[in-house]
């Protein structure tokens, strides 16, 4: 039962993060029309945030899975 609630938590966290990431990409696209240099920085920061979130999510699931198997 705990594994299911953990998966629901990561799914909700991912949904919120990707919604914010979509807003950042849209803001960067709007900024690109007027000032391209800051928009590229914004897109670069969004890509870095995406990579960090992806790695952190994978590691968190791996650690939880390892802990769950050790507990049994």
C-alpha cells in the first residue's frame, strides 16, 4: 500500500513540475520575440532544471525501492 501512495506522490509532483516547466517555456517563447538573449538563458535554466528533476526522481524511486525490498 505504501508503494502505491509513493507513486501517487511522485506523479503529483511530476505533474506540478511539468506544468511549471511548460509555463517557463511559453514565457521564454514570448520573451524570444523581444529580447532573445535572456530567453536563451531562461530556456537553458529550464533544461537544467528538467535534467536535475529527472535524475532526482529516478534516484528517489531507486532508493525507495531498495529500502522497500530491504524492509521485507
